């Protein structure tokens, strides 16, 4: 949870730096605050991050993406936000090397992952088939239900990367309270592995996720 709060705090800082400290006029900040609430990040911590980001002394972060392969041909994509790119690339490269992977060139995994806008909300008693028709003009590509960590139903919406703002605005106008709204990397193809091979891959995934500069790690390992 502490790592998650740190990442969300960093996202809040980047959002404020990019568009100001008012969530009403800064959609990226509004989304970051929304995601923070979804994981019960304390309100005072959210407000402190916004206040800190508004200070001229607060450092800026560069958003960088690293791509490569873990063992057994599993593709790995790493999103980072850093104030020291030399440190970050050195760390990411060392994790790939230590766990038998290889770091590739930017764009080398464009055919493996698609960047999608992903929204999650409580479906309640809402008719999802009817909702699908209502959201087509907002860029809806897919709408389905999955279980969260507690086993509760969560409705999931996928749209194109460029339709994030349009879908977010539409959901707000419809009064749908979104639990989370993110830009995620969805694998277009998956790689089948055994349980033993999956354990090898998860070693590098876990190590990457422990790094303070890493915001998200994606892989195409089949479930």
C-alpha cells in the first residue's frame, strides 16, 4: 500500500505540474485524485501532494517507458516516472540482466501491447447492454464485468487511448461514479508458460515493481 500511495502521489504531482492544482479544470488531476480515493489514500496526503506540487521547489519527473523480454519469451513493458533518468535506466537494465531477461529498444513491443483507456465502476443494477449503446459515441470498444480482489463484480470499460477524455466526461455527465480511470497496456497476444516458468518471470516483475521510479509493469504472460 505504501508503494501504491507513493506512485499515486507522484501522479498527482505530475498532473499538477502539467495542468494546475484545481481538479475542476485539470482532468488529469481529477483522475489522479479519483484513483487515490479508490485505494483509500488519506485525504490529507492527497492535499499535501497537490500543495507540494504547486511549489516551485518541487522536482519535475520525466515519464519514460522501457521494453524488453523476461525469460521464456514473455514481453515486459515498464512505465517509469523519474527525476534521474540515468539511475532509472541503470536499475531497470540491471533487473533484466539479473533475472535472465533482455532490455530492448523503444517501440520494439508496439505489436505486443496496445495502450487503452480503462475505466472501472460498480455496475450495481445498471443494464450494461443498454449502457453499451449509450457509450458508443464516447468511443466504447468493450464493456465487461470482472471480479475484484474481494470477489465483487466490477464493470470494466475499454476505449482507445485518445478517447480517454471523451469517455471520462461522458461517464461524469451520466452520474457514473468511476472507481478508477487509467491508461493501461493491454496485451494483443499472450505467451503460454508453465507454473515453473511463470515463477521465473514473476521474479523480474516483482523486482521492477519494488523500484520507486516504476509506475507500472505489464507483461503478456498467459494466465
